[in-house]
C-alpha cells in the first residue's frame, strides 16, 4: 500500500500495488494530483472488488513489513486471510544484528538493483509532501517496483532460510505471530487515565521532597539533572572519591551511596523523574482519539535476541522491580 501516513491507524490509502511475476507490477491508484483530469476508479469500488481476494485463504500474500499494510486494511474492514511470507522478518532471522532491513538495502544486496529512493518522490524535511501529491506516473513506477522487489526477494530469502535451517522456525513461530500482533495492535490497550493523573501528582510531590532533601544534604541548591553540577557537589563539595573520571552514571552512584546518603537520594530522584516523564505523563498523549486506546507497535525485527520490542510508545521498559514502577 501507498498511504498518507506511517501510522497505520491514521493512514489513508493512496494506492495499491501487486506483483505476481518477477519484473512485473500493477498499480491501482486511489488518490493522485491528476484525478480531476483522469477520474479513475472510486475507492469503494476498488476495495469491494479486492476484499474477497484478500480474504480468500487460498490466495497467498507476501510483502515487506506486511503487518503495516494489513493494519491499514483493517481500517477499511478488510483482513488479509493468508499472510505467507514477510521479507523483512526473513532477513532479520538471517542477520539479526543488522541496523536496517529496508527494502532498498535488500534489493541492492540480493538483486543488485537500486530502487527509486522515496526522497526522490516526496522530498525531505519541511518541504516533504504526501504520497497523495506525487504524480501518477512517478508513484505507479515506485509502487510497482516495491511490489516486484518484495515478490522476487520472497523466493530468494525463502531458499536462504532453508539453507540455514531456519525455515521451519519461520513457519512455526515468526509467521503465525504476524496476525496475532495485528490483532493486538488493532485492539490497543486501555489506560486508566484518572489513575495516571493521580500518580503524576503524587510523583510530582515526591520529587519536590527529594529535591529539597538533596539540596539540604549538598548544603546548597543546584540542578540535579546536570551531570556537571552533580559532579561538583559529589567530588568537590563532598570530596567523594571520583570513579571513571567524575562520572555520575547509575553504577557509579550505586558505589558512592555506601559513602554518603546523597547519591542514594539522587538515584531515587532519577528513577521517579524517569517514571513520571517517560511513562506517567507521556503515555496518555499516545491515546488514539477515535478508539480511546493506545496502539503500540510490536516489532519482530528490532531486538537481536529475538524478543519483541514495543515502540510509540515503548510499553516494555516500564520498570516493575520497584513499588512505584509496578503502580504504573
């Protein structure tokens, strides 16, 4: 799919591309600048025609990060019944330590083919435009290229997985997980906003008390969040022995707290400040206005160890070893 946004719940379909044979692609335009001159087909007609194709279990669909496309189609009440391969996940299984699994790189690596960069179509920075504003000829070639490259890579990566004895793992674990993650992301997570607001207030009061206590122990006021100022208090004013060139990192404070009460109070302050800013105050801003829920992205290709990771927002880093962390 070509869409108006990278956020699946907000994305509207600009066009759809398919490939069923190497070096061939088909593009169905929905939104494009020349629509007044070349009216084309209405989106309802397109999707009503495609719905039974997508939802027929006998049709097998492959793609690059196909979870995104499936989530966008969910907005239009269409389910992809049979996702059989994802090139991004396959490449991740083969090279779990890579920084990027973008289709452009896979195309260069395996097909020795340089794809049209997305920046050529929509630009960058402040002047970046929407895919809906790209001319029909340009977007048609770009979209068909996407579908064709993903189609060609499917066979190549499938064979690579078999060669590395990873194909059964892909079939048994990674591929069946895709529809599960689609369902979880689509359903979202409900937040108790009232409780989070109350926690924010409590944490704010506790931070004020900790700040006061730290300043008393230091004998002066200073910016607790400034490593430079904290270092001056610890190593100059309190004359504690510097570790790792006056570092104020967590592991250093863990050692220093055995020699003075101030480092332990700073550790409490940091923990609480992080809980408040990163989770209690930030996560409610991710609530979707239409659904009233948070729809985090669960990623199969980020952590080298094979575990899932969670972004926008990150639900997985909420510390649960402390009482306040568990409250969140």
